C-alpha cells in the first residue's frame, strides 16, 4: 500500500491525528497545512493520484469560473474546490492551490 493510500485509509477509519502525522511526513508540510489537507480529504472523499510532475492548471470555462467564484463569495471554499475539480479533472491539492490563488 502506498503512503498516500494509507493517509486516505486512516481518514476513512476516523484516525485523523495519525493521518495528519503521516501527511506531514509524506507531504513535507507543516502541521496547519497537513490538517487542512486531511480535512479536505475527509470532505472530498479521497486524494488525487501522484503524477510526480507539476500540473498545469487548465482554464475553466466561463460558466464554471462563475460557479467557483460564487461559491468562494458565499464562503464555501470546499464547494469551490469540488467544482474546480469537476470542471478540470485536477487532483485535490492542485484544485485547492488553484482556488487558494483565486481568493
């Protein structure tokens, strides 16, 4: 089992603290970022596959961009990330980074 799959499995088992510790180890992120990512994994139901290469952000169609911005304006960042993922096919981290850049 890959470490990334192990994180998802820990989240699904309700072992968030262990998942956060492993996220810090695997992702090389600080505690706050690891917690945010684990919370997103919990809400969005999984983690994207690791390609090992940087992902170019595809452009959103105008109607999708409007939906993402509306979700952000309403204070619903999770919904904005979900919409971004649906319309671009990007993984969780890439979509989160893109939505963060839109704020």
